[in-house]
């Protein structure tokens, strides 16, 4: 008989590789994590549980850099909140992040092509 974590995962797949299972820390438990020891008790417990079950843990409602740093220092995998970005429509998300990433990749490819064709490149 396997552990609880084994029962939550798809057979033959590690959660981290498959990225199938997540735990979320609600904003209510994130609000005071950086302000007092008791403020982070529930968030800390969820992070520990997530690590034990090999879950990806996402914290919601990050509004202060202190919250983000507290969660980051304890191994939180993902974060959401106004500190990082206001809610975006699908179109805004695509324009701001996906198309920008594609454009940067095009610039990098062109730059590398120029370097490879340069007569002064080191041999």
C-alpha cells in the first residue's frame, strides 16, 4: 500500500514532471505571513504538506514584497497577486508576455546569426 501522495499522483508519473497536482494558499492565509509568526502558520503548514506530497504550491493574493520574499524563502513554487500583475484579459496576456517572448527570441536568433556570419568572429 502506497502513501497518500502516491494515490494523488497519476500512475508512473512524478508530480513535478507531470505538473498535474497543485495546492493553493488562499489570500486569507498570505495576508500576514511577513508580519508575525502566527500570521504564517497556516501558509507554512500548506507549504510543508505540499512538499511532503510533491505538490506544486501556489500562493494567491501577493500584494507586498515582504509576502513574496517570505514565501520564496520557504520554497513556494508559484505566486499570484497584484504585486506581480493586475488581472489581464487573454489578449493582454498574449500581447504583454507571449508575443514579447517570441519577439525576444527572434532578436536573439538574428543576433546569433549575425555573430556566426561575422568575418571577425573568433575561430
